[in-house]
C-alpha cells in the first residue's frame, strides 16, 4: 500500500526561472487559495507572483479528500444560532459560488481535472448511534428555507439510515486543477515560482525576501495553510495563532465493487465525522474514505487511527481493495468560520477552513482579489481575521483549545526523560531522547542511518513528537510538522529544527 495521496500519483510541472524585481502583488503559497487569487488579480490587470516553498499543491491542496461541497462542518442550524439566518445563507452561498468558479475555470481554460457535479449526503452516523431522524429532517427543512436544494430521505445511501440529500455538489482532481491555474497565471508579466522560500516581509516600502532576493510590491497575500508572520508584529502573529487549531485527519484510497454507492459525497454526523467520496477511476469505482481526526501532535499511537479507519471502511464496503493511505491537516477557529482578509497594512491572509478547504480556499481567493482591488465583498465582515468570538460556545472553544500550549510546554519538560542511547532507536522509528542534557529528536532510516535534530519546535518552544504513521515530527502545541531531518512541512513554524 502506498503512503501517498491519490492526487500525487503523477508529478506536477515545475515552475523555475529568474525572479522579478518588482510587481503589484506577491502571493506566498501555491495552493488553491493563492492560485485562485493570482488568476483573478491577473485578469484584473495586476502583475502577480506566486511563490511556493516546495512545488505547486505540495501542501494541503494535495492532501485533501477532494470534497467540493458547501455543506460546512458547523451545522447550518448552529451557524444560524450563532450568526443569524442571513449570515448562514451567505456562508453556504459562498461555498456554492466557489464550486461555480471552479467549474467555470475548468471549462473556460480546458483544465482536465475531471470536474463532475454529484449529489452530497449528510448521513446519520455510519457506525453507531441514534439515527437522528428529527435533527436531519430539521436540517433539511432549514436548508430549504434558506434557498438550498435539500431534501430529507428516510433511507439514505451507504447504511440505509436517514440522510439529507444536497444537489449540485462536485468532484474534481485538485492537483490537476491547481496546476491548470498555475499555468494560466505564469506568463504575460506574472510569475509562478516553486522552490522559492519567502524569508521575511518588510514594510515602508513593502519588500518580500525570496531565496535571499528582495522583491518590491504593493500588496502581499499570505496563502499558506497556517499564515507565516509576514510583516505582522510578533504579538499580532501570536494572537492569531491562539485562534487557530490544527487537526490531523486520516484518509484511505481503495477500489470498490458493486456494494459501493454511486459517485457522490457522503459524510456522517458522528464526532469526529467520517467522510466518503466515490468516483469513477479507470473503469471502476474508487473510494476515498477518511476520519479519525485528532488535534495534531496529541496522539502517541497514530498508526492505530489507520487501523480503525480500515476496519470501518471494510464494514461499510466489504469489497474494498486498499491501495493508498495518507493524512491531511485541517485548521479550525474558535467560532468555526474561516479568517479571510487584511491582517496588516497592505497584507492579507486566509486560514481556518476546517473541512471545507477547497471551497473556502476558492472563496478566499475571490475575497482577497476584492480586498486588493478595493471592491466591496459580502463576506468581508463575517470572515474578518480581527473579529472577536462573541458566542459562549466560541469563547469556550477558544479557552479549551488554548490549554494545550501551556500544558504541553510545561508537562513535556517535567516528563521522565528517556535516558536511552541512540542505539535504542530502531530502523523506521523516532524517539525524543536526552543526550548531553539536550532533548534530541532521533530518527533511524530504514537503511540504518541516524538523524538527530533538536526536539524543540522553532515556533514557540514546545517539544515535538514522532508520528509513526506519517514519519514526521509533530508539535502538540500549535500543530507544526517537520520531516525526519527537521525541515518544515507545515506551519506555523517557519524555521527548520536545529540539526545536531
């Protein structure tokens, strides 16, 4: 079985070349948010450069389960309760508009990404629990009242239990799509560059350092999964981080037989919820099944999540022939809506999409285009990064999530120190050891080579932990992830672990 997402089955093009000296807008991050914003800004006459540290789609755009749905993780009734009916309508309308834009871009630019309209189903729990007949009926009625094509069904797909059916959701290949966007952006005075690491953002005048070179611009968009600091003050950046909560999610890819439902999106109401995507793949049906979410870095036995996920999939679809597995990361906020908008003078960011990364990421691209162009946008205040949590549930969520940092920062240092030597680290294993009074993250490769880096996360000083399922070092405080040799895989950390 391959430890790789289905979307990475073939390589994406590379975007190299000289760096520009000056342009209108610099965008940091080559995923769906940054490239959507870039294309829209280029169409509006701006010169744009997109800089990606690795390669296009290397982040969560390439690890997604690729659900294109406006049905949010936060139930529609809860959005109404916390923000009102008009806000709830706008949140879901934003997702629907994002799907429309993806369809338009794929059609108008002949992007072969397999875009297909399919139904989506919000289902009673796949495994166990109440059938939630009354609640699902109420969700369907509310969605209909707000103008969305929804209907309650007594016996839904997958398990035959109650569900809500939603029309006009969609499937596509996310990496093929973002590659198509990148090809459309690159050229004509605009640029896409990979292996281009942004070091810092300086104000007055606005300058971005890329691979050691200074590039002047009028505006900067931070379109990384977790925003880098940019030109924000340390205090402002830290305050934003206290409002972001990264969760790891596990995904399986499998060929399935006639017991599988037709192509579509299926997700249940358990907590954490399971999600199933069925599409046609080389003449047969293919299932992408995920769940088992937990806060990044807070689980010792990550392998067990794949084991339980596989058992659940085989219960639901006995014909499953597993081919791939991978994990992704979603970022939540206190009130469960994303942060999209201005974070400093002429600087913008977008994050906190939860399980709707592709739709909210596309909507963010539209919103960031409007912000740079000075165009009014109906979602600006609703998704303002500087908004304050007002509901009691959001405040409670904020307090609960932020217990992790002081707890792990202190507890990891008080925990009994592993005094074993590096010889105790088996091939393929990772351990945090105490060597010479220093906490050292040790990993031994399958061929016996020992890698040693500092175990201290470069974001805010917590100790990383080994993730055996993904062979990464994960920080339990704010979700930063590193390769076995310490390179940054995902923020908020911006600097590699110190090599020892």
